[in-house]
C-alpha cells in the first residue's frame, strides 16, 4: 500500500532549513560562476542521447510520439556539449557554461547537481579552483583526490585483469603480483610517494603519473591526496579527473573528456551531499 504522504525511494524533499540551505548554495554558486565568465544553461529533462554514455540499467526510459526511445536526464555533461556543438554553436560564441539542475537514475533516484563545462579545453584546474571557492563560502574544506582513469585501464590490459578489481578496490589482487613499483603505486597518496613511483614505473604508467603531478602544480588547493588506482564509473572520462570527499560522501567530481571530437573538461558538485554535511 502506498500512502498519500509517501514519496518514491531516492526522491528528494526539502523544507525549512534544508530548503533554505539548498537555495543559498545554488545562489552562491551561480554568482561565482558568472564572476568567472560562465553563462547558465538549463537543458531539457528528456533526452534522446543519454544511452550513449550511461549504463542502460541506470536510465528511466520512455517512448516519444514516434516510439523513439528517450530518457529522463541521467547526466548533464554530454547534453550541454552536444547542444552547444550541434544546436547553439553557430549563433553563440561562449565556451563556459554552468547548470543547476537534477539528474535522474533508475528506478526513482533524484540527484541535485551544480555543474559546469569548459567546452573545447582540457583544463581541470578551473573546476578545482571554482569548487574550492564555492566550498569556502560554506566553510567547507573537503579532501581533494587527484586521479587518472588511464592508469587502471593500462594496468588491466598489462596484467590481464578485470577492471572490476579497480571498481571494487580489490588491492590484494594487485599486491599478489609482487611487483616493486606496483606495490609502491598501491600505497601512493603523497607527492613524495608519487615522485618515488614515477622513478620506478614503466614508461606508459610514468607518463600518466607525471600528468597527475603536473596538474597538482597548477592548482592552489592544499588538502590533496593522489589516488592513481581509483576508478570512476564515468564512461566518458579519458584521463585526469578529481573527486572532493568529506565523511565518506562525494561532494564533487570532475574530469577531462571528449564528445563528438571536442575535448573538454567539466565537473559537478552534489548539492544533496553538501547539505547532508552542513546540517
């Protein structure tokens, strides 16, 4: 039995303090984005293109009047880039866009996000810097993880491993290979440890680790750890990415990606998680 006051599992209800805080976070972020030269975009709730980069199991799908498959927006990034490249690009000269809108995952999950895309430029530093400014408005200083999705992908191929080992953080299977540089890589968190493993690693891994070190030199955020083996379930990330975490909650996630031949960078802050930390 479903009672009149019940809401679906995963849906969000804000009232009183939480509603006020949500509005303050969104308002503050909006002002910061505009100051940084971004313009706002609000994409349709329904999309034909989500299935290209989101697992089919996560989509809430419908049929349109011609029975073409469409879905509730499960991700904003690719919609923003495609709309800019295919629909708006000829009439608008603007490469920085932000959005404040929810995404939806099967069966009934609503995830409120504040996000931004830097279309045509692989520059993750802007995402880290803007995120830190927004966090500072609410006296938050979450831990920043610097990651590189290419490293798990290379290791999986090099040692014939299932990528799920990295998704599930089954570190023991990597240590069982008993390789000196790999043992050091598993334990890498600090800049000193990163430098040490760069000296020992084979060239393909060394190249990707050096990218992580170089990105760290371009940012001013101090509360940083390196997580070269962390694997994000984002199909379109193709190299460096970052994650902000606090009390086991992911407050923000961003990365480099390519869409329809356009190399870009973007990130999202998870409003619901931020509110959970602040209340």
